[in-house]
C-alpha cells in the first residue's frame, strides 16, 4: 500500500533509483509528512512538530515486487520503457533459433512479481534476453565470411 501511495505522489518520473527508500519518509503516514533533514542509507532524520530532531529507521529500500519498485523508482514513463525493452527482447528470442529459452525470462518475471528484484538474479534474465541478439549477429557475421 505504501508503494502505491508513493507512486501517486510522483507518478510520471518517480523518486529516483532506490525510490522506496527515498520515498519512505514521505509515504510513511497518510496524515503526516515529516520535514526530512537527512536521508541516510538505513535511517532518516526529521524535525518533529515541536522542533526536535529525531531519527527513524528505513526498514527496506525495495518495494515487494518488480513492477511496484520500478514504477516507484522511475515512474510510469520509465516503467513503460522498461516493459517495452523486455517485450522487445522477449520477441527477439521467440524469433531466434533459441526459441524455448524464454521460459527462463518468464520464470524471472514471475519471481519478481512475488519478491523484489535483486542483483543476484537480474543479470541472468538479461543475459538470456541478450542471447538471441548475440546469436543472430554471430550467425550473420559467420555467413558473410
């Protein structure tokens, strides 16, 4: 629910990379927006209503799935570009001789709908998506020789 609140506050361009962590102080409560003085990696300092400086922790820097996290970070426009890139690469694989390997990409997308995207697995999906373009380019070069 907090992710949706953050997307509503900055729908087009989002909050920037690691958007959930940046947005967290501003979406923590629908009734109160703190005056943030410092935004750290795992906490933020804010000025309370009586003027005192207080610190609050940021529990996570990611929303719970890829679509929400990406939209929160780079906005609806960025998410549309990201989705278009995924669809384009996915279609390239379907048209290549590597047809069938796209199942790995589908598994990646299903995984990221239930868990946030992490660097441990992101490269695997993009490497698979890249295989079709590399495979076709190599075949074209080889046939020209």
